[in-house]
C-alpha cells in the first residue's frame, strides 16, 4: 500500500513526510487554490520538500486534448522529478492520455466514479486511476465497491495500472479500500494522523512511561550512553 498526501499545504507535507512512510503528494485545482499563491511556485516548493524521487500528481485544467497535452508538457518541463499528470476521464481527457502515453509522460486518470471509466483510462495509458470514494458515497453509491470492481477488472484483464483511491472522509473508508487490494490511497493530513490514533495506544504509552519513572525517575533508556 502506498500512502500519498492529498494537499498542497507545505507545513502539512513537511510534517507527514517527516513522520510517515509517504510515497508522494496529490493535488487538484481546488486543493491548489486553497493556498492562494503562485501555482507553479507551490508545486516547486512541494518538489523541494519531497525530493525528485517521490511522486507528485498535478492535475490539468483544460477540457480539450491539445490543451491538456500542452499543460502536461509544461508541467513536466517546469516541475520535473517523478511527476504524474492527473487528467479527468472525459473523452478529450482519454484522447490526451493516448497522446501523452506516446510521449512518455506519466498519467493519473482522475475524477473516476465508475469502474468502466477506470478501465478505459488504463487502456488509454494511465498508470494510476483515482476513484473518488467519498464523493461516490455521497450520492448513495458505494465507493469501496467501485474500487473493488476496478481492482478485479485490472486483475481479470491483466492490466498493470494501479488504483490510487481518493476522496476520503474517514478512516473506515481507507481501511475498506485497503482490504480490496487497491495499491495506493491519497488522503488528507487529518485522516493520515487518524489512521494511527487510538486512545488505548496513548494510554498504554503513558502507563509505560509512568511505571518506568516511578522506579527510575525521569529520563531515557539511553541515559547511560549519552
Ligand atoms: C484526489 O486526487 C482528489 O482530487 C481528491 O481526493 C478529491 O477529494 P475530495 O472529494 O475530498 O475533494
């Protein structure tokens, strides 16, 4: 399972990459616009924090294939590193995926709400497909089931593309998606923290420290070697 952080907030990215086993960052136009400063500078700053090797997924904005291709080439030249261009699964987006695949630019198909959208995007050349779990749940669909169907279709048809499940609002959605065999998830900083949070874990850690200190006093295990 690969964990990606779904944010353009630099402090959140620094913290998550310091603490957790992160594989990359995903953004979309909404996420970027929340930061309210130069789009390219934000992406360069993210690249500086995460380094050249970690994945950075950046979304195109245009609705015509030729313009999507231009945006992808611009981003690839300007940001570089392990970059994926997120392209929505509209017909012109699928056309752009075919062109960009030929050019060797890596693609993440996004705004996916059905398994058939994911299948076509993968056949067009997407390396990742991003189904929107919570947005599907919000229209009385079953986001986890759509992810499970995509995983199954890729296995059945021997397709190498990976699922990058997105749009999560709680830990249970992430857990159920992980059980489907989806290869990666992109989640916000709050849910990333919540994946670890448990009151009994905190209670146990406090108890260990209290018991230790009641005998040895305040200090660290490494006291003798410092
Ligand atoms: C991911 O790349 C998607 O753009 C994102 O997860 C959507 O999340 P939201 O439904 O919380 O906006």
